[in-house]
């Protein structure tokens, strides 16, 4: 090997090590709202370094193509970051997962075609890793698109339970194993296409039966799959950086999936084998509710808050939809000026994905020390004068503790019902995403404030100022 070639290899490996360190540190910093933005920037820089080191170090293509790809990709990324609302972030993550899986599958396919066209002898380990990349990438692609469709409302959110689905899935798995063995024994495009087609079908059939309330878990798992597919492609290409980055994504995705299933008191197998929420054919909004509730106006809510000693805000998806985080912070600041203790109770799956509420509230400059997770805050509700629930539903439903027939039975919830008084802000009486009515609505201590959350909080703030 020439000195120049050795020099280029060393430079490339040094860039990979630098990028890997940035990825690891950036991933660590994403664990806190206070450092998440810095972590995101570090990870973005790491990806840029890794891409440049790969395309330049291996002399893959001309600079014109490299710059063109960077410009187009960056433009799409900037547009998505600026235009996609926080309420649609899970859908964006699902799409990106799918594209990640597709990219890994396409690269592995390209490598297989190159080796076959060159008449090279394909080692068994290379064939297996190619198939792993294609299979996992294909499942990730179509599974992520189905998850996107459910979250976006393009596909019914209820579990779609197909007849003999288990038989079909087993048959497809057998076909996938057979095609993999075929490719290892006699590498061919035919075996590859069969395996790829089966993977695409499995991605649809595995995700379709899962209820909409479980989509955040599915997205976290598919995120892990995209990393695994990337790592497998790294082994195919002999690219250390792709192996490292894919492994980090795969491991972090599995950890996130575990956190979410624990927060919902469910097993991953339970999620994958059956829908969480309504059964096939049931209404996602539940039966028509006729029980009476106590309704109040903003001025009544303002009086309750102004004369309280302690208040806990419980944000949920409704707050995200209304984009009311800035108004909530303004109200909280006003209450604190009156000497009232204010905290925020954050359920791990509030909104549509972990960290959703933390990011929204951090955007409104809510102090980090006021954000309390479920374990920190649950013991405080019984010592709280007023709990203000803004669009949170399933995570505050007391039936999760007692109703064994409820689809959310056993899921850890915020103990809002233990507060002295509860103000529940909602647009109407619709059920939660799991398809069950919230029993918190009907307690004597609960006051329902109907309307848009942003508008309601603004009216309460105005009234509190006048008291």
C-alpha cells in the first residue's frame, strides 16, 4: 500500500473517531431539555463529518455530486424543521425512520448487484448481512409509512385485525428464511427480490393490527430497526462509521422502546401481537356519553387559581395542538408572583412521544426545575390545591387503576384525582386516544372548562390580573 493511500485511510479513520465521539456526546446531551439543542447540533456536525469522510476518503464521486447531495438534503431538512409543527413531529420521525431503512436496503442492494455483475465470490457472511439489511430495512420502510398513516389519520387508528393474519405472517417468515438460505447458497437477484418483497409486506402486516395509541412505541421500535439496518449495511461495506452510528441508533431506539412500554405497563410482545385500545370495528371516540359533568367559565377558574397555595399544570396533546405553552407559562409566572407554588407534571407518554411536552415547555422558557416526571410528582397531588389538566386524557384516567376491562388498565397514570380540585381543559367530551372515556371528568372535584386551550388560558390570565 502506498504512503498516500495509507495517509488517506488514517485521515478517514481519524474523522470517523471524531464523528463517533460527537455522536456519543450529542446523544448523551439529548437526554436533557437544557442541553438537547447543543446535542442536536453536535450530532448534526458528526453526520456531516462522517459523510464527507466517506465520500472523499473513498473517492466515490465528484465534488459536484457531493455538494449537490448535501445542498438538496440540507434544504429538505431545514424546510422540515421550520415548517413541521411539534404536533406532527412523530409523523416526521416515522417518515425519517422509513427513509433510513430504505437507504440501508438500497445500498445493500447496490453492493449485491455490483458483486454479482463483477462475478465475485460472495462470502456467506456478506450474503447474510446483505439480507439482514434488506429485510430489516424493508420492514422499517413500510411499517413506518403505516405508522405515519395512523398518526396522520390517513389509516384508521383502530387495530385492523385481518383474518388468519398469524398464518400469513408465519408463511411470510418461512419464505423470508428460505430466500435468505437461497441467497447464501446461490447468490442471485431473484432471491434478493423475493426477500425484499416479503419484508415490505411484513412491515405492513405487522403494524396494521396495532392500535393508534401504541404508535409511539412502534415508532421507537422502528427507529431501532433503522439503526440495525444501517449497522448491517456498514458490515456489508466494511464502513466502521456506519456500524457505529447504526449501533447507537439501534441501541438508543431499544432503550426508548423499553422506557415507553414500561411507562404504559405493557410488554413489547403485547404491543406487537395485539392492538392497544379499541377492538376492530369499535369507535375510536367511544360510546356517546350522557353522564353529567360540572362546567365552569374562565373567571371561575381564575378565582380558584388566584386563591390557591399550590398548583400543578398537567400538559397533554391538547396543549400541543393549541400551541398554548407560552400562555401557560405567562399564567404560571403570574401565579408565582402571587406567592403560589407552581409545578408541571410530565407523563412519559404525554403527547405523542417521549419528551414531547418537555420540548414544548422548554420552547416557552419554562424553568427546567419545575418540570417533574411521574415518579417525582405523583406523591404531591394530594397536597395540591388545584391541578390544571390541559388536553391530557389517558394519562390522567383513574380507571387505569381499577377497571380490569379497560385497555389502559395497569398503565401508570398521574394522580390528578388526588388533588383537592381539578380544572380540566378540553374542547369537548371526546374519549382519549385509547378510545375510552376519562372517569376524571365525572368526579365531584373536577370542573370542566370547555374551549380552545390557548384561548381559555389567555382569558384566565386576564381574570387573574384583575383579582
